[in-house]
């Protein structure tokens, strides 16, 4: 049963934009595409914490290749619902990227500020290749300019939660993507 379009009974959780079933189906498609494009290679998946951890977990199991993982944490929001405009690395990578096929796994591409910063930072580490896969992207985001290879879903300019995305560390555990209806913090 699909829950897209319905409303949650949880406080501050509004309309469900993307159901759990829709997310899983799209991840299966993305995994198959990445498997085909990287055949014979072992890509390194870099998860942008904390928001992308749920997506990367499911995506990695949909990729039929020997993949490795590393994690990076950046901050541009703090606990607010609007970006501060300043990106900083909170946790850096453990692995060397030199000569590696790297896939940066993002939860959402909004203004592109964080992604632009990360691409520049990671390219300076000399990977053999660097591509980006994001679960979500705003309808207004210029994905070509940001060099985003794969996107799960395009969404309207609403603050969303669930499936790893949060507000003040809450709602990451929702199995779907919904509109946050609470007050901006």
C-alpha cells in the first residue's frame, strides 16, 4: 500500500511526498545503473553524514559490485531549517582517494553550496573518477552545472524530513519523505 500523498499522524510531519515503496523501487534502479556503469571496478562510496546514511545503506545493497565505504560529515545547517551559507568539514575521510573510482552519496541537493565545496575538496585528492548520486534534488537546482550523475527524485522547494533527513536530529527514522510542517528553528 502506497503512503505517498497521505499525511502522517506525527506532529510536524505533513504530506508524504515519496513513499517507502517508491524510494525502494528507485534505489533498485539506481543500483542497477551504477552496477552497469562501473562493471569490473570496485567503487568507493562516500556517504555524506548524517542525512545520506539510510540512502547509502540501501543503495550499497542494490549495487552488485564489491564496494567500499567511507564517511564524511559536513555542516551548513546546524539545527536550523535554512543553510547558514558556510560549509565546514566536521568529519573527514579515513581512506586515500588517489586513483579510486569515487561515488559521493548525498541525501539532498539544495542550493548546491555544499556539493560544490565537496566536489572541489574531493577532486583535489586525485580520484580516478568522481560522480555524485543524490536521493533528492530541488526542482530548481541546476544538476548539470553541479555535475550530478544520478538523482532519485526531484522535489519542490519544501523542507523535507524522513529517510535520513532531519530537523534538529529528529525524524531521520521515517521510512518515507514528508514535508516538515513545524516552525523553522
